[in-house]
């Protein structure tokens, strides 16, 4: 199934780090895009199934990003129900953003693979943009990124590269039935990443390795996160940060015909755009 420029493409989480960039790239290439967001003119909410059918009307391909996390215990059943409804409403292609090495994402990935649509699963490393648009932003601004990653190596990937791959999978042939592991070009510790931000931005910011329990206490006390959600996130982090992902892949280069964006280039561009001021 080739996606034509008469086909509406739904981008869930379409105002977030990755979804926003997917939507922009598709629109720049002339494809009609429908933003899936609670704040959109036609609201979409993973937790409110009455919002699903309206945004799927007339859609032929969909970028699926589940929030709060693909490894959330609710993700598998929710994405299965959404995928079944999507196919019943005429969606022919589903592209799922998943997490590299996250065992907890297996149910959600299976739901898309078994949906009856053409599917592609993007298994992504940690996003560069978590440092200026996501979970670490306030920590960087406060001067300390306290996180239970120890000295594990991670091939951070840029959201722009993820968006470029997603746009290809949504609109071009040859990607159905494929799992793509997407990484940046080199391995860094979280300490390396924070040090790069400190040097380029001129901020006094340090990386502080903590235990999962210590990080969970911060989520509970400072952010008011429910105990069940905290336990789930700690379990996911323990899985992802055990060293299993400490290698790079050539998938971004293979699909985009260029090297993936390096973390240093991301930091330079983020600082130039006013990040961490």
C-alpha cells in the first residue's frame, strides 16, 4: 500500500518531541496530517476511547506513540484496541514508536504486528531531546541530573532522525513488517552527555548517579507521581539501563543515507536555539 498525498496521516502525540517533528516533516512533503493530541481541534486522548473514532475518520496511515510510556502496563491492551479500531476504520499502515531493549514494550509491539495493517516498529534509543524538552530539562536548569543510569553507555538518538525514519515508513513502500533499531552514531554515558551540555551552554550542571529507589522517591515527593507509576518507571529504567543497549546500529544511515545526528551537534544547535537559558 503506497500512501498518497490524498491520504490523511494521523500523528498521535503530535505535539511532543517526536510527533511534532513527524507532523512537520510530513506536511513539508505535502501529506495531509491530523494531529492526535488532547489540545487539538479534534481532541485525541489515549485514556478516553470515545475520542479515537473521530480522529481515525478518513485516515489511511498512523504514527502511534503511546504516552506516558510504551512499557506502561496499560499500553499493550490499549494499543491493541486502538489498532483494531483503526483497521476497522480503513487505516492500512501503522508505524509504532517503541523503545530499544524494553521488554515491557513487547505487548504493545505485538498488538501492532497482529493488527492486520501493514506495520513498522521503530525501536529507539534514549532521545537527545530528553535533555531540553523532556524529563531532564528541569534537572539541567537546576544544576544536577540525578538519574539511576550509573556509568552505562547509551547511543542517544535525535528526535529529528526518528521523525525522518517515521515519515519514510509512513509514506514509502518497503518497510512493512520491519523492526528498526534506531541509535545515534556513538556511545556516551549520561555523565558524558551532561558534561557536553555544561561545556557548550556554560551552565554549572553535573550528573549524579542515584539508585532506582532514590529516583523513585524524587518522583513521589517532588512530582506527586502515584506509587504504581513510580514502580513501573523504575522497573523500565532498570531494564533499559543494564547495558543491553550499549552498542550502535547503522539503521539510521541505511534508511536516511547519512550519518545520524551526533549528540555534540544536538547540544550545539540546542544552545544556539536558546535551550537551558
